[in-house]
């Protein structure tokens, strides 16, 4: 990826705060995700301007603490929101856990976000997956449904759904 022609700026707390706020205006973010964005700016500042890396890391910690205190960064809120979004898209509990973990969310926070869910949430997500991928009851013909049943079960399994949930998701009795 090619760098922009724009010169690097010194990684001061004020500059890093502006970068973080601009990022949060566009994207929902976890503390770790914003830390990574700011760390890239510090790294560039160190490489191009010769600024002190320790000072940059202290500035990142300062900015993150301020954003948490102001309520702009809240991993629990982010995890809950992201969980709901991923479930609507047809993601399994395992896939949600992996996605949140990749965003730097702590395991305890992920557990709390998934704790309020019942078995119906997993089934609804599986049905959303089936509908999006046009599997099972969403195939064009009954012959195609029967011929591809094992493959559909395998796709659901690879997506992180249990065999029991996959079987239920592929039944056509849920169509309204």
C-alpha cells in the first residue's frame, strides 16, 4: 500500500486525540482498535520525524483514558452492538466470538455480550445465514434442496453452527 504524499505529523496528545475522534466519527471502535490506529500514527511519526516512541505511547494511553472517561470508548457497549449486528447477518456465536476477539475485546467482555442470548438467537442467526446463502428451503426446487442437503449442513458447520441448529435451520417450517 502506497503512503500518501502528506508529511507525517508529530504524535502529540492533541493530534492523536483529533485522529481518534475522527476515526470514531466514522467507525465504531474498541479501545484496542483505536490503539492500533494511533500506534500507526506514532510509528510513522517516529520513522519520518524522529520523535520519541515512548512519548508517543504515553500520549496514546492518555488519549485512550480521556476517551474512555468521556464515554466515547466503551468495549462493553461496542461488543453488544457488534454482536447484534453480526447476529442479524447470520453469524454463529463462534463467529461472533472470533470477530470480537480480533477487535481486541477481552474474553470476559465477549462472554458478557453473548450471555443474554438464548438458543433461539443462534437459530435465528442460522436461519439468516441460510436465507442469505439461499440454502435449504431457499433453493429453487425441492430436488435441489435434497441433493444439496449435506453440503448445506457442512456450510452451516463451517460457519460455526452446531449440527442440531443446522438441521433446524434447514427445515422449511419456519417460513412465514
